[in-house]
C-alpha cells in the first residue's frame, strides 16, 4: 500500500527529504508558507532528481517527480498522511508553534518527526496531546546524499514510535541511528563540534593554514571515515584491536585531551582571523556552484558505496 508523507518546510533540508521519500516510492506533500520557496523547491528537485538518475541513485526520476505535490496550506499537506517530516527554521518558538499545529491537524496515527539539528524534542512537545508520537529525526545536509539520520525521542516518546522510525528510514534508504537519551546537539553535531573547535584553534593559533587543515581531513581522516567510523578505524590500527590501540596510544591521546582549554575559538575576533586566513568566500553564485559541485561528488561517492558489498 502506497504511503504518504508531509514535508513541512521547503528549504534545503525539506526539499532533500522530499526527494528521499519520493524516490523510495512514497507520495509526498511538500508545504511551505512562502510561495517563492515552494516554487524554488520544485525547480531544485526536478534538476537534482535528473542528476541523481545519472548516478543510479533513483531508478526513474520522472516517476519520483510525479509522486510530489506542492501545496500551499498546512491542512492540505497533512490530509491522510502516514508520516510528517518537519524542516522549518531552527528556533524553539517556530518548533513549538509548528508542532502544536501538526499535532492538531495530522491524523492521529501519523508520526511527527522534526529535522532539528540541536533542539531536543522535549522542549517543544511536552504540552501536546499526541506527544508520545513525536521525535527528532535529525539528518545531515544534504539528506538525499548523506544517509545517516539520528533518531531521538523525548522521555515520553513511545518505544514503538522509535522502532517504527527505524524501519521507515531504513526502508527509504537512510541509515538510522538511535540516540538513547536526549543531549544537546545529539551525536553527529557534538562530534562535528569537537573537530571544528580544534580546527578553529589550530588555525587561529597559527599551527596550520586553513587550506592545509582541510587537506588533513579530506585527504586523510575523511577517506577512512567515509567507510568506517573512528572506533572501527582504531580497531584496525593495532594488531590486537581497540584494547591494544588504547594501550599503545592512550597515553599520548590522554595528554592531548588534558591540554588546557583554548580561549573561545568562536569569539568574533578569532572567527574573523580564521576567515581572513581562509580567504574570500566568493559571490552567492560562486557558492551555489560549489554546492552543486559538492552534491555531484557526493552522488558519485554514494553510487560507489552502493555498488560495494558491506562484507569484507
């Protein structure tokens, strides 16, 4: 039986989710209050689905596009849906207002999932009658090319809802992981934040140029991490696995962890120093071109990973 999802918000994350569900065979209602945003999403999605077809990431771009309906009212978007994927701006007030409306208008058996990247569900669902069906399903930008999605319920989210979410996201080709209890930033952003803070520190304090810092990741750590995580990586970096690795290198890593905390690397003056070292960002059109280049590289990587067996 064909299922239907309402994607609420047609920005970069919402339009990506729309493609994920559509190419997996779901009917998709895409809603945004801003008509211009909705039209821009329609153009972006048509172009991207055609590109994804080039890399074998969607079997039939025309069929996927035909499953998408763009609607201007929330009530129309939520009519008879099985799932709701909210992807609105990242403020607590917006989330509270949106989820109150979603809980009121969506079918009682529809799961309400938020794409929020940092706000725990308990902060915007506590007062809802249907709070047990609400959770965070945090993707990585762009979700149609980077498949991991972090599932994190509030204390009152039913375990069955988390289990259903695991099945749904796996079925549509994503890689769900479960955050076992709420924490600011969830898992991915905490890992990313730790790396970014150290990167900002190393550049700001003059140890390395921003260009060489980026090479260290994209031509070093990132190559391994695109196929295995950091813990699986260190298991292969010592003959006796993780325990052996920690015995050999734990002392040095402990000393690095004990290094005195840096000043606020996110202070405006420090950020300006790093930005100056990095150089001009370019015009809006140049940034858009870089994003398109990034997406095509991700498509190629996704196609390569899909073609490989997980077995060793």
